[in-house]
C-alpha cells in the first residue's frame, strides 16, 4: 500500500479521496440552493421527465437521500461522488491518450483546481451527472481508438445516453464523436463496422423513456429547453462575457495551458517531440463549444453550462505541460496557480457554511442561502395567526425552500407555472379556506393577485437574512375567493410582468 501511494497513481487516488472528504463535509453544512431544493421536490415523485430537465438529477437525489437522509448531504451525496469519479476518469483519459502517470495525476488535480469544479462540485444539479457521463464516454472511446474490444463502443453509447438523460446539452457529444471519426482515415473505417451503430442505438434506447414522457406531457421539457436555441437580438458582447468568465472559472493557469493543449494535435512538432492524441476530447467537445459561442451571440451563457468540457480541457492542459514543461519559473507558477485554485475553492466552501455569521453577512455573497429556517417559522406563525389553510408562493425556489425546511404545517403551492408540477400525479384535495401568499416583495403586486383572488390583504412584511447584515424582503398577503382553479391551472391570467420579476432574481 505504501509503495502504491508513492506512485503517481496512488497520489492521485489519495488526492481525490482528500478533496472528496472535504466536499462531503461541506455538502452537509452548506444550505441547499433554491434549485437544489427544487430538484429535491422532484425526488419525492420519481418520473422519467420534469418541466426543466431530464430525470437523472432526481434519481440521484432520491438515491442519496435513501442512504444519507433528507438533508443537504443526502441531496448532494451522489453529485459529490460523481465529481470524485470524474476526477479519476480525467486521469484515466490522460493515460489512455498517451500521457504519463504524472500527467494523469496533473489532469485530475487541475480538474479540481478549476473554480467551477472546486467550488461547485458539491451541488446537486443536472451538470454533475452530465459531466460524469461525458468523460466516461470519452474514456470508452479512447479504448476504441487504441484497438480495444468493440464492447467499449457499447460502454460509450451507454454513457452518452445517460449523459443526455442528465441534461439535453449532452446531445452535442454525438456530432462531436462523428467529427472525431470523420477526420481520420482509420477512424472513418470504424463507421463500416456495426459497433458504432449499436452504440448509437443503445444511447437512444436509454434516452427513449424521457422522450416518451415528453410525448405524454405536451413536450414541455423539450419546448422549454430548445426554446433557448432560437436567436433573439444580436448581442455579441455576451461572447466576451463567456470567454472572460470561463477563463476565470477554469482557473487562469489551467486555461492558459488548455489553450496550448488545444493546438497540439495540429501543431508542427520537432522530430524528437511527442504528439499527444488529443483529437478525441477536442473534437468531441467542439460542437458543444461552438453552440455555446453561437448562443452567446444573442443571450447570456450561464456559468455552469460548459462544465462537461472541463475534464477534457484539464487533460489538454496537463498534456501541454508534458510536451513543453518549461523551466523552474514555469514550475513555480504551476504550483502557485494550482494551490490558489484549490485553496480559493476550499475557502469559498467554508464561507458558504457560515450562513449565520453576522460579520460575513455585512458584505453578503450568500444571502440566497441565509435565513430560510427562520423565515419558514415566521411564515408558519403568520399562517396560524391568519387562519390560512395553505401557503402559496410566486417563485418555485421559495416554495422549494419552504418544503425543504419542513416548518410549514399546511399545503404549499406555487400559484403560477403549474406545469412545473406535472410530475406529481397524486390526487390533491381542493385548497380549503383562505391562503397566505408569501414571496419576495419585488415579485408581489396586489393588483396581480386580484386577478386570481377576490380578496387580497397585505398582512405582513418579513425579512430573510442575518441581523446586522443584508436582508431579502418578503411580503405576505392573505387571499380568499380564488377566481380560477389555482391548484390545477394556476393563475393563467397572471401578467407577464410578474413572471419577469420572478425570473429576474431570487
């Protein structure tokens, strides 16, 4: 065992184990984000599809909660383990593409030194599963490229199908693999064998349940996600935002070496210089990267969208060091950049656990995580005082956080966007008596509520946060006499401006 730990492979495993333990501790003590709390609701009602995404994140949360309980660790258990496995697969891919054990170790470390993975590797979001299955597909294809068994094609197909069952953006791996095959004569011959086509059939079969679910539910997920593809106004400034943000989130050190690595397969090399086989991660990721740039021509690309590409970029960066390691100064900067990424990520995780710190709340970067338990208790007390039989919200995040806190002893519903809850097929009794609608004050307008209820009365103003720090301000309205079937159809005549306020922030 000691001999193994002295080898690069052993040090890689030890490093991944250490950062995983840190993430597990952080996952337990960091409050759920609104999206995580929302996906937790999905896990209460397992289905083959949901309003926003395919079902993988819900299945993972359900499994984690079965093992670790209904708490932040249970919600995040599988995503944290997936980050660990993706780290090991990044090392495996580097080795399969011709890198040394030391390069493989660097790929795993640099993958975790990116800020998106270092800080976000605990989050229970669809990207966690998509990133894992994406790198698993590449690892299987790397075996194919080395002449491995045709069964590796089936492994690649299974990974690709599960990636799409995690997030639709993983569909871009299919044209990426075709591009990789088409750009080399030997690889093109593989298309004449049955294995790639069997892999494609397997991938589609694994994704088919979600397609069937969508067909049965008016294609709501497909319509929502693919509706983003349609171009709107031309705004190329978003491309600069995308590049600048990802340069930072990838870690400037890793980003610089990744750029060098992206050039390696096509750069003229000296006779004594090794040429790494980086065409696979580069070409497989090219269609997705191209789409992100295209999307940025008309809209903002969210910071976490490119995450499936990070493992391949870490491998490219590590390979670039192997080809041209540089001198002592370059080694020193690599140590500084790697350490900075890991320490900064760990520091941010510690900061995110301090949801009750008055000192840190004065300059608050995590207001979205603060004060949900206290707010839930205040809402429950107000509900009882007002004799309300149910609690409503405008935002799905507010509803989800109330549900996760288990403090409100009455039915809770989101009064708009009822399509979000098609996963819950259980019959619900009609809402009884008056209700209490609570949400951020900027989302609430009594005139809007009066379109759905006969009587609307402001009965309270609440704050969520830490005393002495920034606060999120909430309004509470007592409502009676619904004019529509709120539980089934929601408020269909809610003006677009209330939806815009909801989407503008949490």
